[in-house]
C-alpha cells in the first residue's frame, strides 16, 4: 500500500543516514587511535606489547582521559559506542549508551556487560561475531537489541568496524543506532497494515455480499415483474374483479371489471367502501361483516365468503368475495385487497342439486328427506319453546286403482292437482310435503290445541268432494288422514311418524275418507294387534289342528233353494280368548304373510272334508276356498293346489277358488295367465266382494271368471234403495252377458231374496238360509246317496 511503502522508504533513508554517520564515527575513532598510538610510541620508545593485559591497560588508558577530545567526541555522539579489546573485554561504554540503558560505564567495562546488557541468546551470537572478527571477518551491519537496566529490550542497528594491530584485528568497535522508534513505527505500521488488510478483506467480502444481494434483488425484481405480469394476464383473462382498501387512509378502489360484473360503468359506482357494501343483500350483510371482522382480527387467514350483490338493474348475483389483509407491527390491518368472482351459475347448479335432493320433482313439494330435516328443526324449537306441533299424514284412497286403470301419467297429473288444492288450504306457517306415492304430510308448528289440525283435516276432505278434471275426465278421490301432535303422541320424529301412520291406517279401517287422531285407545289397539300376531303365529306353528277349524256356509239356488255349493271359512278358537273372528286375524295374517299357512290349511281341510263326506255316502257339492290376494300372485299357489288335490284325491271339479277383485288388479296379464292355469285343470273361480273395489268392468270382460259374488254392502240396501237395486240389476245382467253366474252374499231377509230372485240372480249365500256351520252340523243339509237311490227306487 502506498502509505506503507513510503513509510518503509522513509525508514530506510533514516537508516542509510545513520549508516553513513556510523562510518564517519568509525573513521574518527580509527584516526584517534592512531594519533594516540603514535603519541605513545613517541613518548615510550622500545616498550613492546608482550601481554594482552598490558596492552589492554594501555588501550583503557586510551579512554582514560575523560576530557580528551576523543572521549568527548565519543561521549557526545548520538550513537551507542562500544569498544572491545579482544573478545568480550569492553573498554568503552559511551555516554549515549549510559543514557539509553541507564547502566554506568564503570559497571559495564571488562565483562560487566555480560548478562546485563545482553541476555544469553544474544551473547551466544555475539561470541560468534567476536570469533569472526578475530578471523578478520567483519560482521555485516545488522539489527539486534540490548537490554536496559530494567531488562527492557532496546532495538539497535549495529555497524561494526575493526582496528588492526600488526595486521591482526585487535580493537572492535560496535556503533549502534537506537532504532526503537523506527521499530515501533514499523510495528505500528505493520499492525495498521494488518488492520488495514483485515478491513480490506472485510470491505472486499462486504462488496461481494453487496454484489450478491444486488443480484438477488435483481432476480426477485425480475420474478416480481414476471409475477405481476402473470397476475395481470390472469386477471384480464379470468373476468374476476379486484378491490383494494387502504384501511388507514380509507382509500377504496374497485376495478372496472368488478363494476362491469355488477352491470355498472366506471362512473356509475363510486370507489367507496360504503357504496360497495350497500350492494350486498341485506340477508347476507351480517355474514359478510362478520367474515371481514374475523379476517381483520386475524382469526382467519383469508376472507372468503359468498354473498348476493345487487346489480345495476336490481337483480342479485352470487359473488364470491376473497381477500387478504396486510398488518403492521402492532397487528392492526393496514390494507386489504382481493377479488370478486361471479358464481351465480355455480350457485344455480348447486340449487338444482339441492332441489333434486330435497324436493319432489313431480309436485315441487319438500320430500321425505327435507321433511325429516324440517321436523328435526321444528321439534327442537318446540322443545325450546315448550310449544306443541301437529302433523297430518294423508294417504289418498284407492289411488293405486286409479293409477292402474288410467295409467301413471294420469295418476301424476292427479297428484299435481291434489297438491295444488292442498296448497290452497295452507296457512303461512304450515308446510306440505310429499313422502312418496300418494302420501302427503302437513306440518303445523306452534299449535295451542287440536283445533287447527281438525279444521285443516276437514277442509282437506271437503276440497276433495269436488272432482278433478284430468284429460277431460272427472275423477273423484278421497283421502284418509292420520293426525299426531307433539308431545302427546311422541317426542321424537320416529315415534311421531309411526303413530301418524297408525292413525292413518285407522282412518282407512274406519272406511276411508275420514281423519283420525292418534289416541291412547288406538295405541292400545296396536299393542293388542301385535299381541294377537304373536298368538296367531304361535297357534299356527304349534296348535294348528287344535285351535283352527273350518266352517262351511251353504250357497243355494235363488229360485228353489237347492244346495249348490259351500264356502269354506276358517275359524280360530283360542283356549283363553275364545272364538276370534276372521275380520280380526285375517288382516294381521295377510300383513305378516301367515295367511299362506291358513289358506293351505283351509284348502287341505276342505278337500279332505269333501272326500270324507263322499266316503260317508253324501252327495257332495263344490266347496269355495278363499285365497288371499297376496297368495294369489305367488307362482307356487297353482302347484300347491294341484298337490293338495292329488294328495286328497279330490277331483278338481269340486274345488272353487275365491279371489277378491283387488287380487286381479295389479297385473292383468299375469292374472289371466294364472286363471287360465286354473281353468286348464277344471278349477272354477269366483270373484269375491265385487263392487267394493275400484270398479273395473273393463277388467271383468277379459278375466276367465265363472262366478261373480255381489258384496254384502249392496245386498244390504237392495230391498229399499233404488240405486243399489239398479246397480245389482246391471251387475247381474252384465255377468250373464259375460257368461258368468252371480251369487249374492249376505242375504239376510225375505225382501232381499225377493229382489234378487226377480233380478234372476243365480245363487244366494246368507244368514237367511244358513250361517257358516261346522262340518257335523252341515251334514244334515247334505243329501245322502242312499236317499237319492231310495228316491230312484221309489
Ligand atoms: P268373505 O270371503 O266375504 O266371507 C263371507 C263372510 O260373510 C263370512 O264372514 C260370513 O260369515 C259372512 N256372512 C255370510 N252371510 C252373512 C249374512 O247374511 N250376514 C252377515 N252379517 N255376514 C254374513 P267370516 O267368516 O267372518 O269371514 C270374514 C272374511 O274373512 C271373509 O269374507 C274372508 O274374506 C275372510 N276369510 C274367512 N276365511 C278365510 C280363509 O280361509 N282364507 C281367507 N283368505 N280368507 C278368509
Ligand atoms: Ca269369500
Ligand atoms: Ca265376500
């Protein structure tokens, strides 16, 4: 480094000057020596130099005279001057040396210097120097040190010279310059150089670091620029709007695209947070404010909320508002910015999906899933407010027949119309839902008593009095309604729905077209029914032969009362409960499938009975066995009948099958197939309870039926009501036209008989002639072969 460099040159100058100076002194000293020597020779002639000591004393005497010119030159020189006579024998230690080291000349002379002026390592190198001198080799100017009285090192630059005597080196003169200052300066310089070097290194690495940082900065600036570019492109491409709110200064800005999204131009919509928030739907405002607050309170990492926003033309769009805030060191928000996306389409799709999941597509009414959800909510409300609620469970009567007769699209239209008429009856807080098929539910929350439910049920029944006009046809439909209330009839959804169902079935059982409240009694009935089912199951499994018997009711010709047939009717005599009427246990048996056991039992018993009577010699008549509608559809039935016939060895001509109208309705082709199977083996079929189901005269035409049984409900009125009389008349004529016979059921009076006789009804069955009888009692009605043969003989 330049400073350093110059410093060294400067120091070198000093040493060069001092070097010249010492050479000068050496010349003076030599001169002095020779002058004195000459003087001595001159004064002491013939005095030889025999011993060293003598010589030394002579040499010492050389400096004895303190005031001599030579001495004063030596003493006043600004140099350390040490004069040696022979190796190690110091004969001069000048004033300057005394001052510098604080040693006295007297202490140093001779070998006094040893161990004081020089330490051991220095002395060793000095002795080598002396040796060289003795050999005439002058030690080159060099730097060593001497010690002062306190042992402190003093740096000295030595320049040595030698004086010869008799061509031999004899006096050594060492002239030293105190170079401590230079050394110090040098050291300091070195130190500062080192410091400088360290600093330089630091500077260099700082510079490198700076370079690196700059590069980094440049890179991140580039990627920032790229990112900005990308964001700008993405935003331009994405149709999203941008909003930005510098909270501290309350500077709010909206991008043009955001304004366009809501149908505004740039000038239409002010860049003010208030004018933006004003557009949020009142129902969504609180949600929005809450979400914003949560984010600004650092409770959420993003603002992310869907709100409806009013467009310029006043319609609402679904907007997804996103944002992120920046916070200062005190965690208070400085700025928040974000985007807006129009998600109206997506919301619409979501709504469609929601509607599909929760609404019935035919009637647009809430479906069972949604009803359950609403019920859950309403029940919670009722529990919290200790209020009551009512549920009306409606099932259309005979809807299935309408559907089967007129087709499903007709049925669907009817359901839509029914829904419309129900909807017209609802008050604001009531909800109508469709549970499926022809089942509906109306929920009435917060009722005080049963009055509103009763009133509504009555209105529903009444509104159905008028026919619905579907495809130009007038259709009548009725409904059976079951009503439950919370908390009286159940405290959870499940029990309420179950009891509503029970109440509705009760209404059906009461002849349909009415409403029933669920009640304690009804519940008791259910419990009884369940118990009866258990008893029935047990009896059929274990004590069939013991508890069940078959009674036979005669069927006679209307004109001459001749026995033409018997109807087999099951009887259950329970050891504790006594006779249980079929009307009580047959529906349970049908519901539970136990009817299969019963029908088989009656079939086999009746067949066996005829064989038995034949064996006893009676003239037998055909027996009609009732087959339940759900058994009729079973493929196995036909096989079963054939097996029983062959088991019992009864000819099929003696067996008639009674099926109800409802058994034939479901699948007309299947029904025809089954009936033709029966026909193929010679079985005759009676259509039971005709006129109670949904009249299907169309069906009747195509069914291979032998006999039509007019239901007791017609017969009851036949004697005094013209309408029933006319219907019976038409039915009989129709049956005859279709080559069917007619049996009237439940004939109890002479008047009824007379009417039926007049209408040419073929057969009569009823208490007027005989109640169903046990086999032994019936035998008296059967004529005996031998009587017949006796008659023939007579
Ligand atoms: P259903 O097939 O219509 O049988 C005729 C019912 O009318 C019998 O009742 C009979 O006792 C009753 N009855 C006949 N004449 C008169 C009358 O003049 N006045 C009155 N009041 N009633 C009369 P029951 O035996 O109580 O049977 C009731 C129903 O139970 C039967 O109606 C039938 O549907 C069913 N049922 C009876 N036995 C069986 C069976 O073995 N299998 C099946 N599947 N059902 C059966
Ligand atoms: Ca019957
Ligand atoms: Ca009947």
